[in-house]
C-alpha cells in the first residue's frame, strides 16, 4: 500500500518537472532580458557615480570658498578686533564757589573731560596706545579765548618690549612724575577736582613727545628715563605758572629738549615710593628776554602713597628751580614749589572719606606773600568699581586775604 503511494507521487513530480523545463529559445530570451537589465543597471550606476563625483567637486569648491572667506577679510577683522582695545573715562562737575573777588566766583556745570582710549597689540612685544580728550564739552572760537574747550591728543605712542622686563616707547606720552599725571581716571582719586599742587606745580596733566625707556631693575624697583620736548615759559606772560609752559606737542618749540628720570619702589603691598628729576637747559626755547639768552630749569618731585585695608595716605612734594635770570622779568618765578598730604578712610567697600591740605607758590623766590593754601574735605561713593559719585567742600586762602570757598559735586566713570 505504501509502495504504490510512493510510486504515484514520484510519477507526478517527474511529469511536473518535465512540463516546467524551458526550451532553448526561452532560455535565450531570458538571458537577453537579463543582459538588458544588467546594462541598464550599469548605466544607472555610472550616472550615480558621476553625480557623486560632481557633488564631491562642488563640496570641495564650497569648502575652498568658505576657507577663502574665513581666511580673508572676515578673518582679518576678527583678528584686528581681538588685538584692538577701546576704553575711556569722563567726569561731570558742578562747582559752587564764592570769593571776595567776583571774577573767581563760580556756579556752573561742566563736562570737564570726555576721553577715549584706543590701543592695538601688533604682536607679543609691540603695541600702540592713544588717548583722545575733549575738555569742557565743546571747542568754541571766542575772541577772548574764554569758554572755549579743547580737543587734545594726550597720548599716541608705540611701545616695544626689546628685552625681558625692559621696554621702550616713542611718540606722545605722559611724563612720569607725581601721582595724578599717569593715573588720573576719576574713580582712582578722591575729590571732584584734581589737587592744586599737581595741577599748578607739576603740572598735570602733562604730556610731551619723544622717547622713553622703562623697566624693572630689581624686585620692587622700576625706572623710567627719557628725552622729550620741553616747556616754553614765556616771561612776558605775567601769570608765570609752570602750567602755562606746556606746549602740548602742538608745533612745540624744540630748540631745547628736556630729560626726565624716575625711580619707583612698589615692593611692599599697598606702598608706592617714587622720586622724579627733570632737567631742561632753556625753558625760553632759544628766545631772549631782558638781554638774557637762556634760563635753565630743574624739577624735583617726591611722593608716597600707602593703602592698608581701609586706610589710605598720599603725600607729595614738588619743587622747580629756574635760572635766576627769569626773576628779572617775573618776580619770584625762579622758585616754584608745593606739597600736599591726603589721608583717607574707606567706611565701607563703596564709601570713602578724605581730607587734604595743599600748599603751593608759583613765585616762591620773591619775598612777597604769594603762597596759597587749600583745604578739602569730602567723600567718594563708588556705584561700581569704575563709577563714582563725589562731593567735597573746599576753601582756598592766600596770604593777602583772598578766599575762595564752596562745594563741588561730580560723577566720574572709566571703562
């Protein structure tokens, strides 16, 4: 029974296989069809490879274009911005002062200074620095010269680190003398107005054109030494102040140069001690007055500043010794000197109080009483480390009895 069934199944399969076997013509058609399909697939593959190759070329071109842009103007701009610095400071004052001499009385608002800093780092050893200032808000051409502000380039120099711990600069720079002259941002000192000794004797702000060498000679000790344009004291000007001799590097007479040297010690935290000396062979810059051909001048300046926690003290002395021949035209102007002392105390991180006594004389070589004294008392309130509100009371006396007194208010900032 089983054998018969198995035989039947085998017979059926053989018959079915015989019927399914294709003929030679059918097989040839099948091969032709497959060849056609293979050719079509190859053609499609070639097109795909061509498109991929074109895409790669376009991608490379895009990358090249992007690299060209990023390595071109945009990259240069980014590099310039990274190496260029901008800053500045400014201060608005309100002065309410009265005097027996009505010409000295004052009740006014004044945007005393608006200053912008621009600097650029060419490389690790070479940099540029500048300071552009507008004084008293505007420049006005007046017949008598009053109420006219000034636009001044107080600094514009190249500085080069020619060796480790030593550098040189050339251009227009601040003379290294006193406490205020090089660091005069309003948030860095007490009082609405700068102290009268550094204003009238040194005279801050004081800048010249020339070359200066600076560096560190030992731990805590630094030096500055330079040659630059000098003062021009016109003895026909009856004011006789050293301050009037600043030429501000504006077509400055260069017949006689000035030589300045300073030594400074900052080796103890919070302490600064410094001494500056300057020599100028002829402050008349080649001119002759009263039959005299020249007048040499020497400046000596000493100062100390100390800050220990909330306690601060500043003290300074400055003295000019000018050739006696200048006295033939301006009585007493051969000696000009002054000093001040300024203790201060920070009541809080934001609030500080100060007192200052100043004494100066622009005609100290004369027997007449030309000495001036000024008393200041006030406070600074820092809204931020670099934004300060100021208020002080001042009284200025002279030996002749003239008195100027009143109060000052101010706001200052730097960034």
